[in-house]
């Protein structure tokens, strides 16, 4: 147990350069006293670790010191290959680097671990895009990725939803996020830190200007905040709907996640005829109508009246056409 923790401390210092005793204790979920003892043990074993004093201080390794990739157990080796994403790596222009890293990892493994890792690689595959849609083409993705890695500003012509549709922006790209086959860049602009869809970049010009990213910027946390804000701003209305027993039984197959979530959140129970009445959040009346009309007579909107009227109008226009 302690040897595993010592290795974790060593790898943390190697990857993050400097950490305080408190940060190490929180990361490893141990006491400060334990961290002090472990760091002393590393130093006694010949690891060149030292402490910088002062408010900005912390534990560091001597510059240039690196440990080799050794000691992987079977589960760890398997996990490393399971997180591989050849598609996104190729989109970022990292195919060669990914292959090289994979070969180095294989070389560091024992023969039995190497065989198992190879089997896992050929038996599990990650397909990012959702059903019924292809991954978006993003011709400037590689250029954006380079700017992210080098902390360089980029000038872009960007297509947005509101007028004016095409706008020029100078961005400081902090990070890239891949969601369901679509790439987004989280970047700072004069208006603040925002999220931009990479496929909506119409033109891109790299610059020689560098920027300094904020201390402690957490891409995953920022992305989750963006998702939460997007949902709260998008779903501002509510509709009361009744689902037929047949529709309730087939919701999972229809990928109707919004309806399934509404049922689960409210713990709605079936009526005597098997139907379920539930309130669902909606973005707007027109948007909700186009989303709900696909369920036909298996779904009835009870409220609001405006949504009932819009569904009736859509149904009558389709009937008139055919």
C-alpha cells in the first residue's frame, strides 16, 4: 500500500512539477503527517525531491529527473489501451505520436501484459458520434489544437446563430472538447470565456502572439458549467403531456431521453389504462412542437394551449400536403 502511494507521489510531482503537502494529501486522501513521512522516505531512497519555501512553495523534483514507466499491473496496462481514441487522435493530427506512444507502452510491459493489452485493443472500440449522424468535418481542427498546445492566439471568422451571422474574433484557446463527434474549443475573447463550435470556424489565421492561461483553469469543470448553463437557459418552459402505454414501453428504443428523464425525475406512476402524465421542460413552443410531433397520437399535450395549437397546425399542414 505504501509503495503504491510513494510511486503516486513521484508520478504526481513528475507530471505537475510542484505540489504542496496539502495538495498531495488531498489528492491521495491521506494526512499531512503521512505525506511528510512519505517524502522523507523518497529522499532517503535517493529520489531528488526538495521543498521550496514560502507561500508559492511546495515539493519539486530536481529539473531533468524522470522515472521510467515500470511497475504497471495487468489492470493498469489494460486501462491505458482502453482509453485510446484513434479517431480523435487522427483528427488532431496525432496519429504518428499515438502509434509511437503505444509502441513504447508495449515495450515497457511484461510479455503476458503485452498479450492481454493487444487482445483488449482489438476487442473494444470507442465510436464517438451519436446514432443517425456522422462526425462533423472541422478543417481547422488541427490548427486550433496547435494553438491550444502552444498558448497562441488565433484570428477566426466564425458563423453563429444570431445576426450578424459571421463575425471576426481573436481567441485565446484554452482547450478542446469532443462531444458526440462534434469538437468545441473553450476560448477567451474580449467578451469573456466562451465555447465555440470548431466546425463553425469559416476562416482561421494563426498569430505569433502568445497568451497566459489563468492559474488553475480546469477544462472539465468549465465544460460542465457550460452544459449546466446551456440547459438552464435553453429549457425555460414546461409542458404537461400524456404518454400512451405503447409509447411508454418503447421510449428506451426511441432514444427519447428527455421523456425518460422526466418520468424518472418525477417518479410518475401509470394510470389505470397504463398511460403516464408527466411535466417535461421545453425550449420554446415551436421547438417543442417539432420534437413531439414525431410521436403522433401516442403522445397528447395537455398544456400549454399554445403548444396544442402549434401541434394541430403542424398536423394539418402535413395532412394538406399529402
